[in-house]
């Protein structure tokens, strides 16, 4: 692949990485009420959950998004006129999380931004022209240097229409299922990078998907967070259904930019992880993966602020709360990690029945069932041991009582 092809590809994959923030600050964000657990569910402990426990909650609610921009590019000809290209398609991937049981999904705004789509289509057009031999890599670089990405018109099927975005959402799958298909997603709302960098899609799933709840508080500086997403380089390498990547790091602070508030985090990120959830020690979302400075090799990246996400959800009437299937799922996980395997299997089975697409619930239901013997052993071994000790003490007491009497009787007979 030529230099210009690689750079164009990287610009498409990175989306907002390396782009200077512009635009106005996000308007005041409304905070949604937190979820109310049912009586059957177990309350989450105040202490941070284990990494495995957090991974189970986070992975269940994280989704993979596969998008394609389609459109036509108006490009200059050597004689000074212009011409429209044939239809061009260019694909990309992002990450996101399920925000409500009725199918609302949150991702990064630049994953749905028309301006990003136009740039991607121009880059794809130049790459295709190089492959056909119509222009050289130097020609393409010259076009880009002259501002082609911002100046060349790009339209959809009809004159004046923007390019078309087709998006599919794939739920987290850890059990091999190569025939799994994604859900078509419809864009509901979008705030580009300069306005907070969040977007909202709607899918129609046959059953509710596991929900992640947005925290009502800012993550404290120095606290540990996990960024979850699907790196493009990983999804290109593995076969079958890839698992999301977890990257842990510290919150470095809160930064105000022209695009609004962002949370600075010391977490490694990769193209394709854009829009993935950043969760705290309780498994709540405290941001979505957004951008990092161009050319910086350090772990210096930014996540959209939680109030930006809750404002997006509030504007669209989305209720970001746990449903019955979610509370049974989380109760089952808490019981599993507490060693209460029978109860865990029961709750996780109920979660799977209500939400067959929750592959993480399926996985831990199987683990809990396999762990039954350990719990059964604990249940009967301790009482038996205690009973045996009590029996030995009783026998010893009787011996001590009876032996002196026998000696006195022998002495009387003499």
C-alpha cells in the first residue's frame, strides 16, 4: 500500500484522532436518575469490583458497530473542469454501548459525522484512482495538500443530499457463533467532535440487550477506569467473533475544550475503539472513547464527559435504567463471584431466558453450574467435620467419667 493510501486509511480509521477541537461548548447536560434494583437483585458493593467482574458487566453491554459511507465525489480534471465519480463505498468500524433495553446505542459522534464521511469518501476515491493507475501517490498527496478533503463536493444519491451512512450493530459475543448477524441501526442524534463527540443509534432487537448505566458523577482524578472497545487491527486479524479489548488506566483530570468538557485518561486506545464505554470500578459508564493528540506516543487520550452522554439521552427521551433481565444478570454475577453458585445459576438462567443474546450470562451460567460440586462440598464437609469433632468430645467425656468408677469397684473387691 502506498504512503498516501496508508495515510488516507489512517485518517478514516482514526476519525477524530489528531483533529483540533472546534465549535461551541456543549449546552448544560441533564443527569438521568440512576437505576432502581428490584428486591430480588443484590445491591452492588461500594468497593471496586474485581477486574473479572467488571469485564463481565462491561463486555455484556459493549457493542461493535460496522459502518459504510456511500456517495459521489466531484473531482477536478486536467482541463480545469470537474466530473462526478462513480458511486464510492468506504467502510469503517467503531464501538459503543447499549443505553436502554428498547435498543438505543451510544457511540462517538465522529462515527456518524457527515463531515467525517465526506473526508473518508475523498480518501477512498484517491486510493482507488492510485490503484487504477489514473493518478500517482504524489498527485494524491498534492490534492490533499491543496485542501481537496474540505473543498471537493461530496453528495449522496440525489443532488444536494449528503452521503449515505449504513450502520449495523453487533452485540458482544464470546461464544463462537459465526452465523451471528448484526442489527440495522438508525441514527437518532449526533453531536460531532466540536460539540461533545457523542451519537445515538436505534436498533430493533428481538429481545433486550444488556444495558450499561451512565454514572451521575464525574470520575475522580487518580481513580482507575477501564476503556472497552474493538480495535480495528484486532478485528482484521482474528477469525470468528472478536472479543472487545479492555485497557485500564488512571483518570488524569477533567479538561475544558472548545467542544465542551472531556475527561483526560491515561489509557491506551486504538482506531476502532472510538465510542466504546469507559467504566469505573462499579461498572458504570463515565465516558466514551473520543480522541487523542496526533503523533503523541504517550497514553494521553480523552473521553466524552458523562454529562454530555446523559444530555444526549435526555434530549431523545431515552431511559438509561436497568431492566429486570439486567438486574437478574448482575445479581447472578455478584452471587457467582461470592461463591453462591446455585443461586447464581438460577439468576443467570432467568437473565438468559429474558435476553437470549446475553452471551456473557450464558458463559457464567455454565461456569456456575460447573462449580456446583465445590459449593456442595463446602455445604456438607463443614457440618460433618463439626459433627465429628462434637462426637469425639462426647466419647472422650464418657471415658473420663467411666474409667475412675471402674477403678474404685476393683479396689472394693480386693
